């Protein structure tokens, strides 16, 4: 934690989860309570999102691919519009007010949407609203979650702890869809939305616990830190364009989106070619999700913190792009579904386990306003905008007659540039941390 880190809490966490985490990760005794609370917050938040995500995909199959593609554009626009709204909230309200309120708003929207989507027929307008809402809010909540943790933990702690905390989200990503799978036949799609809302209510409790831990710091200093940030509601955009370092993080995110998009559409193509039956395709995608999340949880608990502590953030943000460059070359040479699945599973697992925590660590040396305002700008509209643009470019390249092997080689080149940007950001982050 910035400032008096060890004053976060002096009590050891005696829960089974706390004892387990302390054995498998590099957590100091005085950090256990905060880590457990953050782990559980991420678990319930991400379980809530992944529980309702299958409903989003079902809606996409009902409205059709063309209208779904149009919703990607609407989602990008909504991601831009949410930034001044969020900037206004951050400028006027304390974190202890707006952080729990965000989860409450999501729970309320899910409940109302559940009522709107009840019955045999799904209202197309309500379905489209839900599709856009959940597609925007997942990145937004993720950004704000890590922004608060960057206040709670200092740079050194983030290297050791962010991996194991991220494992809470991965565990939630396993539990959420599993609960939906178990109960959807009994409670329907509307019931799944109510379930997601309940999980976000649990997230409110965990957020309050984390805020209480934060408030245990020196009284007056904590009260001063929790004041509204103030400033211009468009400060996130201003901070982004003025800082080469923040622009570099934005470019890093653009490369993440581009690589993901290339693999996503190639996966759709090869699965469609190899599996004519729709149920077989669903089974393949479900199996990939389970393998990815299992590998992610294991890596986040046992590897991420140790790698970051030993080799620094540079290793987290450069190793995966380099591996992806090799994966694209191998994919170009073979073009088989088996190789693609290895690359896709490796990319997703390593991104969740290494790139995502490393990407959050890049923000740790920066000031609070940048962590909240510029970070949300990069994480939401930049990411979603890059998604939409990359999808259209990929579509145009395929329409021009460029073959899968050539596209894979393009992906390898993009991954190498991504690695170079990551290396520069990692070096700059270490330099900024030393001077902070």
C-alpha cells in the first residue's frame, strides 16, 4: 500500500482461504486480510459477469450475426460515452461511495433486465440493451477494480500479490458459468440474471471490507486520500494524450486486442470447418474455457507473483507477445485446428495469468487521477474501439483474398511489435518506480 503499507492490518487471516493463500503465494502475514478480501471481491464480481455472459451469447444467436456486428459499434460508442460520466462521478464522490454503488447499479440493472427477459419470448430491445450494457460494464468494472488495488498496494506489493488476487477472478470465471449450466433449465435466462445480480450484491460486501481495511491507515491521511479527485470530466483523455508512457499502455492494449481478434476469427473458421454439428462446436468452446481458466488459476497462484518479484514487470509484458509470435509462425506453417487450439489456450491462459497483472502493474508508479481516469479511458473505449476496428480490418483482409497463412504471419509481426512496446513500458515502469 502506498504510504504505511503494514498498517493495512496487523491481524492474520485465519480463514481456510487465508491459510491456503499464505502457503502457496508470497504474502506477508499483515497482508493476508486485504488479499483475501480482494480475492473474494474479484471472485464474486467475475462470477457474476460470467454467470450472465451465456445469456448475452444466446441473445446474439436470436438477433443474428448482422445485428450483433452492429452492436459491436454501439458498444464502442457506449464505451466512449461512459468516460465523461465516470469522470464526473470520480470528481464529485468519495471512493467509499461510488465503488460499492457501481456493483449495486449492476445488480439492479440485471434484476430489471431479468424481469424484461422473462417468459418464452425475449424482447429484442431489452436483449440488445443487455448485450451492450454487459459488454461495456465488464471492462469498466475490471478497470476500476484494479485502480483501487493500485491505491491499496504499492509497487512492490503489486508484483507479489496481483497474481494471486487475479486468481480470484479466474476462479469466479469458472464458477459463474458452471452455476448457470447447473440451474438454467430450472430458472431460465431471467433466473440466471437474478443469480448474477445476487453475486454482485456479494461483491458489494467484499468491497466494503476492502474499504474498511483501507481506512485502517493513519486516520487523517486516509480521510484526505479519500476525498473526491476533482478535475475535468474529460481528464482521462487529456492525461492519455499528454503522456507518452500512458499512450504506450494504450498502444499495448491495441496490440492485445488485435492479436486476440486474429485468433478469434481463425478459431471460428477452423471450428466451423471441422465440426459441422452445432453441439460439437459448443462442446469445444466450453472445453477450451475450462482448460484456460484452470491453467490460469494455477499459474496466477503459483507463478505470477514469483516471476514478477524475480524478473520484474518486464517479463510479464514481453514473454507472452514473444510466445505468440512463435505461435503464429507455427500456425502459418501447419494451419491445423490442433495447433490453433494450443495457441489460443496458451494465449488466453498466459494473458490472464501474466499480461493482465503485468498490465495493471504498469499503472502503479502513476498518480491517483491517472490511475482512475486515464486508466478507465484505456481499458474501456480504447480496448472496445480496437476490437471493432480490428474486426473490420480482419474482415477486409479476408475479403481481399489474403489466405490464413499470410494472416498468421501478419499476426506474428504484430506480436513482435507488441513485445517491443511491452519491453519499453516495462523498462519505463521500473525507472518510474525507482524515482517515486
